[in-house]
C-alpha cells in the first residue's frame, strides 16, 4: 500500500536532521498502521495522523531528542526511556492515543510481554470415516 503521510508532515511535528532520510521511518510506520489499524473504521485522514506520529516515533528512536544542552563543559541530555514498544517516545504514545480502536496498543502489549500473535485454529480429533454402525 502507498504511504499515507509525507516527509513534510512528519517534519511538522519533529525536528529532523536533514542528513537522515525519513523514508525508512515512514515505510515502517505505514506497514504497522496497515496491519494494525482497520481502514474500514478510520478515515484516510485519521490513518495519516497515526502514521505520521508513528513515523516520528521511529525517527526519534534513531535520533533522540535533546532535553537540555550545556555550554559550559560541553554536553547534552537526551530524552530517553528504557522501555519497549511505543512508550519509548512521546510520539509513539501519541500514535497509540490516535488509534482509538486499540490496534497499536494491542501490538504494544504483545511487544512488551514478548508474546506472539495468537492465530486461532480448529483441529478435528474424531473419526474421519463415518460408520454409523460403530457409533
């Protein structure tokens, strides 16, 4: 599926380094939004917003945000959270909030717990040759 958001839209919510392409982050966000968010429930505009914030989340992991910068002994403090899933950044948290149906939140729970997606299946354990005399 074609990506829903643009580099310009992502740059509108997060300051980016011009030497880093946003394409891989947008493509990753697109893949997750496509698999986790039902396009029959959301409008195209809503899906674009979720994808935009999720792309910013993935970018922020690669290029962490500075919380404070020092001029004295040169240094900087970066926004960082030791966590898994979308809680690592404010952008990931916002993407989950915009996904009001909870697809990203469900994925986040599986990531944090280390669970795989469970696919239900049915197995027949009975006889296959229907011999009514032996029932």
